[in-house]
């Protein structure tokens, strides 16, 4: 399969537009949490993807983020909770988003789709009916695509001095791991914000 090569100007514009391309959106919306929901327990999310350990990373990010809020307060035991957060990781994938005229991949996009539900523990009444979050994160796959001043690079664990010494394969792997972690953190942060503000 061959890819159409973009003219250099078009490719440059695409890279600028994609450099900050990350975000999420919820499908469906509902009301804020009732006042009597003061504690929440997080069940392990089901991982329906081929990404091994993704559910563990998601659980860690959720626990770390939810510990920052006062209400609803995160609890360790199911029986202590007013509400239970559960969900399914529906999709995790990597796709090419930018190539150079030599057909080398410059940027990749990681996408994560997570379905989350919040229910009352005792009655099983849905407080958030099936919220689907779709998140994406664009990251460099080659040294030529690294923009040291970009917000994406500054959030990474790499230093600008490290980039020239890395192979493109190593850079892509490090960037992929960073993008995956940022997606999980985005999800956890958004859940916490929605608990405070309502969906």
C-alpha cells in the first residue's frame, strides 16, 4: 500500500496543526451527582484491547486523581461506597498522521476510547448512564518531527539534549509510552472534574 506524499508546505502546516492535537469528548450527558453520594469505589475496568496492562495503568491514574478530591471521597472497600465507578476500555490504537515525501512516518496518534458508568452501590441506579470518552494524543515518531518548544514535548520525559542521540525507533517508543500515560491521566482528570461539576 502506498501513501500519497504531501508537498512540503502542506506537510509543515499539518505538523503545526497536529502538534497540539489532543483532547477528549464525552458522548451523552447527564446531571450532577446527588448530594447523598459522598463516597465512591472504583472497580477494575475491563480491558477489551490488545494493550497488555492498560487497565492497571488506568486504575492507577484514577486512584491517584480521585484521591485529590474531597467529595465524593475515594474508598478502598466496595461496601463503604455510596457509588461505584466501573467501565470498559473499548479501544486503544496507533495510527500514522504525518509522513514526509520519503514516506517516513513523522507523527503518530494514539487513541483511547473508554466507557464509564457510575451507579449507586445498593440500588444499582445509574448516576452516569454509559459515558463514552474518546481521547487522542499526537506524538513524534522521528527526530525531525520533534518541536522542543511544543507543549507535547515539554510534557514528555525526554530532554531536548537527548533527542540527537536517540534512534527514531527509540524516540517513537519513548514517545508512545508518554502518550499512553498522558491519555490515562487525561481520562482520570476528566472523571474527577465531572464528579465535581456534573456531566
